[in-house]
């Protein structure tokens, strides 16, 4: 797997996070985490976790009958969280595969 493919997936994750309104909280990232692949991966995982927590909280609100929470909004948010999770899972799988290929290279 090439670096450009990984960067492409990360860019798609950023766009998805921005489109769903699940951007990183302002001031949440420490200055040491400003750049690099590991920091970007950590932020992406935090965004996925935030999407899931938000969707589950909204689903719970709907189940409790709180006003202003529509079923279609709950279902859409749950699907967005699921898509974000599946994307993260695929990124992880590709990283593991790339790592295994690098480790199997003969020196």
C-alpha cells in the first residue's frame, strides 16, 4: 500500500468528519500532536469514537421519548457512525497488511 493511498483515505476521513460536524474539539489537540501520521490517525480515531458516542446518545434520547429527536435523524447518525467505523477498520486492516509485507521483506 502506498503512502498516497493512505493519505487519500485520511483525506476522505477528514471530509466525512467535517460533513458530519464531528470535527476535533477546539484546543483538544496538544501542540506536540500538531502533525504527522500518528497524530492524524489518533484524531481520526477520536472522531470515529465521537461519532459513535453522539449517535448512541441520540438513540437513547429517542428511546426515552425526549422531544425534538426524530427517528430518521437517529438512523442517519447511526449509519454515519457505522460508515466511519467501517472506514477506520479498513484503514487498520490495510496498515496491518502493509506492516506484514514490510516485515516479510528479505534484507
